């Protein structure tokens, strides 16, 4: 919910609107908030002019010395000045950690987790999904069930001649 609160506040179009206080949940200004400095800057990667401007001035460690409140107010002013829309934001969907993500991280360590999540979405939609899982070693061998043609019924004592005629073909 803090991401939605932050997004609603950022794109409300008023420069003087105060940063929302939490009614319940996570405060976006607290030290342990999921909205970090780097997250706040990375959501503007699709907007070229604003991204270039932010890279020139904030692509260093000095960004950490700003308080969150100052940074958020500055970003709100940038959104209004550069006329950034909500659709220009980068959205990273939440991806639960599973075997496919871990296997791809091991095989492709140079990809970031967001790139891997996009690759997982592509793999899930692919036609040859099973072949990809096999190549990564993620498919599990399924046990084949053995089906017998006849049910074996327990009879009493059966003479040898009937047993042989039932189970074997006898040539004359």
C-alpha cells in the first residue's frame, strides 16, 4: 500500500500537497520504508529528459545525504515541471522467488532481478516451456503407472493344464 500512496501523492498535480501520513501501515518517510532513494529515482527511467537530468545530478552517493522528505518534494516538482504522466513510470511486478528464478540467476548472474522476472514471464508464455525447463534441469521425472491388462483374481487351486492354457500359448 505505500507504493500506491506514494504514486497517488506524486501525481496529484499540486506542488504544495503534504506528504501523506499513514493511517495504518507503513510510513513512506520512515527509515525502513520500502520506497528508498534508488527506487524513487528508478521509476522515472522511461522518461528520457527527466532521467537524464536526474542522472546528471543524483547518480552518486550524495543522494543518500538528502532526507526522504526533501527528495520526494524535489521529485514532485520535477514531475510537474517535466509533465510526467503516471503511464511513464516503470512498473516492476512482484515476482515470488521460485526455482525458475533461482536457476536463471545461477545461469545468468549478470542479469538483474527485474530482468529475470521479465524473462520468467516470457518463459511462462512460451510454447516450448517444457523444453526450457528441461534445459535448466527443473523438470521432474514423473513415475509412470503400470497398467495391467487383467486383474488377477485369486482362485482356489487351479489345475496345471488350465494355468498353462490361460497364461501361455501352447504349440502342438
